[in-house]
């Protein structure tokens, strides 16, 4: 099981003070069937963030492939960005960009644990703080936002104005652009995020 997935579920259990089975029982007791309703209920009743609530909703319904065979004991399990969230981000005319996204995420899995928080149009990737964002910028480009310091911008690694969500961005139009240079920049952002 992916270490980032294990880490997120362990953190959910620490933050809520409840085991995964207890959280799943809360979901079942609510009587809610629609995924979005369950997520909203968990956010409201337990004060969970969207990413955590989404993961618990999938866990409770065993609806995400990442939970197949996931142990229910405290401190173990699976989490991350369920495929349904990523499918929604890359729906319709952006579907052709999914192979770029998948190649970027596969490269990052080798770094170690990190939290994946799905947003409406991108994924936020965090350690102690956000180190990257990944999502479609347009129907033809995936944008990677990076937070790191002490790196000179280039034509490819575009430095952004201060005060934004990220300090740099890279736009990709092909999986072939997920090369060692790009992975090196993402690793530097990952390491600087603690």
C-alpha cells in the first residue's frame, strides 16, 4: 500500500480521535447515500477538510479501488486522491491530458509520503505545507505549480509574481515532458516542504 495513503488515514484518525471503523459507522448511521452528501456531512459534523472527508466517504463505502483490502485498524489504511476526483478534473475536453497527470504523479510517488488534497480543478500536494499543485491549465496543457526558494526561473520554469499560491509554474503538453529536469524541480519543492 502507498505510504502517502497510509499516512493520510493515520492522520485522519489522529485528528478525529476515531478509528476508520468508527468513522465508517458514522457514515452508515447518517443514512446518506450520495458521495457528495456524505462528504458535506463529515466536513460539517466533524470539521474535516474536503480531502479527508472524501477519503473517509470512499472508505466507508469501499468504493475506491485504493481501499481494496485496506486494513481497518488505527494507523493503517489507504487514502489519497481517489480516481473519481481526478476523473472529474480531467473530464470532457481535458481527458486527453490525463496521461500527463498520471506520469507526473507516478514520478512523485517515489519521493515518499505526502498528502493529496483534491480541489475542484487541481490537486494540492502537501507535506508540512503545500509544495505543488497539478491540474489542467487549459484543454491542452497541464500546469504544475511549485513552491520552493532559491531557484532561478527559466523559459520552462516560469517564476510567478509574489503573493500567489505558487512561486513557479511549468506547463506540459505531452507525457514526454515529464523528464528528469521537471522531476528534479518537483523533488526540490517536495524536500523544501518539510
